[in-house]
């Protein structure tokens, strides 16, 4: 059985203090340059950052569904979503909304850190007003009723060229979304924290009048 990771998990808190550019540089140097989700998945609110362990969702269009079956499957997903996690959904669809106001309210109450979907969202002004972080590909008023349903929770999914598993970590900010495999998260966070310290030294040197070439030669970072 999958055991939820507590919301106070130190990796989540430390990762939230990072930014995707620095994490990307670290992962590139480690040999993982292709862990970015497609750049058409954008934050509803540019100020929202999401950082934490992943819980995956997969679904697809099923026109044999009736209203109750489709909505019960959706509510089952909301019920099983573990607190302290970021939900990432591969809907295999580009026609309906895979997040809306009442669902966002529910997930906020449950302590979900955010929702990332290679699909749609509706009720966007309401979702934004409650402060729930959502990254999506498009907006539409069309909902999932009798049209779309979840097919797997907590399994392996692919978005773009990135394979994502429950237990991996994700950092999403206004620049993009990067997925960190679970076995690398501690190393990536530790190295990113060192990068941030070095960047502060470079910044201090530049503001003190050091030539950019000299600053780079000294710190090997720019």
C-alpha cells in the first residue's frame, strides 16, 4: 500500500526555496537534461510555485459513461489523493476540463500542494481566488460528465518525454516544470542549495564592481 509522505517533509520545504533554473542546471550536470514537462503547461497564476512529492493520475475519454459513473470516478480520485502531495495528471485528452472550483476547494482542504495536468481547467477565476496552485494547458467550460474518467491512480505516467512515478518530486514555477526521480531528490536538492550559495557570491562580486569574466573565472558560475 502507498504511504503518504507528511506535508512537513523536509525535501518539500527545501525544494520550495529553489527555482527551476538552478535545479535544471544541477540535473543537466548529473546527466538528466530532459526532465522538463512540455512548456505549454503553464501556471494559472504566475506567482504560484509548487514543490513536493508526486501522486500520479491517468485517465481517458470514455463515451460509454453515464453522468453518475463519471462523477463517482472523479470523486474517488479526490478521496484517494494523499495530503502533502502534488497531483500530476495525464488525461490523454485535450477537450474537457480536468479541474474545477469544487475539486480545487476539496483538494485545498485535504492539504494537496498543487495540481499539474497536461489538459484543461475550468472555473479558473474561482480556482485562482482560493489560491490553489494549478498548472494546465488550456481553459474550457466543458466538464468530464459522461465523457472522461480516471483509469489509474498512483501508477506510472508519461507527459511529453518525461516518465513520472508516484514518489518522484516536482518543482514548478513560472519558468517551467521539472520532475526529479525519487532516487535523485536528496542529491539534487543538496547540490542546488550549493548553487544558490555560489550565485549569491557571484551577485555580491558583480555588485561590488568585479568584471563578469573575472567573476566567472573565480566562481565558475554565471
